């Protein structure tokens, strides 16, 4: 009889603890649901929406990658090869056995007439758009960099470059064509609103005749195109 009573007490205690845990979990769930609905956590919600849309790209960031081909970018620097941003990438691609894109395949992705947008859409379709850990030779895309698009709310890919160096501090140097000339620029996504710090270039401007922080490369960045 004493054993049965003891067993009942143990069983009741287990049930009470179980209910308590359930209540705690429900309370925590309610807290996070209501907390995430506030404006203060909107940026986190946006991040996770972006993460879910590009989940495979984020996962690829943690994987060991095959090294990109050596495109010998120095021979294009400070020249006018290509004529514009997408022309530069096309020239590099042509001289390296279509290692960046297959021209016939790219033709299927023209929707706006901009080759940079077609490149982005091709890479996006292949789940090769990423937002961190670039390698030399990866493409780098930018949005709304023209006079006609710079104030637009819809993000349109209007510019493309190619990563030439990744520094230890996380900053990235890339080659791109600005006003007909191929030049090197720097971008640091961890300091998106800074142009210079203590005289050192942190982020270059990408929109002509605009010196507002919104015109920095870091604030027009749309992703990396993973070549490998």
C-alpha cells in the first residue's frame, strides 16, 4: 500500500513538472511571437527572410570551396578593355574559356537589357549568390547605381565587378569599369557608412557626383556571384 502511495506521489510530481514546463514553453513562445512583431526587431525579421530566400547561398559560405581560376586581373587594371562594367567581365570571361558564364546560357536571362542583371539572375538561379566570404575571381553586384535608378525603391542590378583581393580585415578590393576605365575600388561591409577612417579608404563611392553615404559601394552591394 505504501509503495502504491509513493508511486502515486512520484507520478503526480512528474505531471506537475511536465505541466510547468509546458506553461514555461508556451510563455516563452508568446514572448518571442509578440517581441518579433515590434518595430525594434524588424531588421532581424528582414535578415531571416533574406536568409530563408538565400539559404543555400548562406550554407555555401561554411563549405570548403574550390579555388577560382587565376584571371590575371592586373592586365585589365587601368585599361579601357571592355568599355563598361559588363563588357569588362565579358572580356575576362572570353579570355578564360567561359569560366565565369556560358554566353549561350546567359542569353536566356535577359529581361531588362542590362547584362549585369542577366549575370546576377543566372547566378541567382544556380544558387550562387552569397553575401560573405568572397574569393578572388568572384563577381560582385551592385544595385541602383545609375542616375535613372539611384532613387528607386526597387533594387535593380546596374553594376558588376570582380573581386581582386580579400584583406584580413574583411575589406574587399574589386576591379570594375567606371566611366570607361577599369579601376580598383575597396568595400568594407562591416563599416557601411564610412568613406574614410583616419585617412584610409574604407568604402569607395560608386555613383557619379554623389558624396552621400547612400552612394557608397557598401550601401549599393547586392551580393557576390560565386564563380566556383
